[in-house]
C-alpha cells in the first residue's frame, strides 16, 4: 500500500530559499563605506581625524543592521595591502550621496519597527555628505 498523495511524509522537496532581507543593501553599504574610510585614512593620515568618526558611524550602523537582519558580523574592515584604492574625499562624498539615497528609499518602504533606524542612517549619511565639503 502506498502513502496517500500530499501527505508530506515522503515529500523530498527542498525548503524554499529565504528571500534576502530588504535592508541588506543598506548593511552592505555601511560595511563598504567604513572600509573605504579606513583605506583613505591609511593612505592619507592627515585626513584621519576628519574621517575616522565617519567610519565609526558606519561601523555602528552595520552592527545594528546585522543585529536587526540576523546577519553575522563582517570580517575586519581594517585596511590591507590587497584592497581597492583609497579614493578621495570627493569620491567618498559621491559614495555617501548614493548610500543616503539607498537608505532613504529603504526607509520609505520599511515596516515601522525598522523605518526609524533606517531614517536615522539616511540622515547620518546626508550629514556625512556635508562634512566632506
């Protein structure tokens, strides 16, 4: 005798792959910006005092976003010889502008329990744009 169809006992269908968290792009940008500031500070130590606080903001954002989305913390973002070029303040300003747009868009569509955090991150990124003038 065979099992009735649809009972699920012998169902070998794999579990569906979960959708990525919609905040993942905001988290990815926070990590990338922190690393880019670290590279710039290593390449131009005279800028370190000016840009290190900006990198720290992004690390704090990444830590909170990791907690929120259940992501594991990223590997160290300390600069290394094999990383991409450090960039310039103008390039960092452009990157901050793009990241602020990402956070703004995410805040508009995020559930209420996430919108405040993402809105704060968007505001911080906009402040960084001004700090880099």
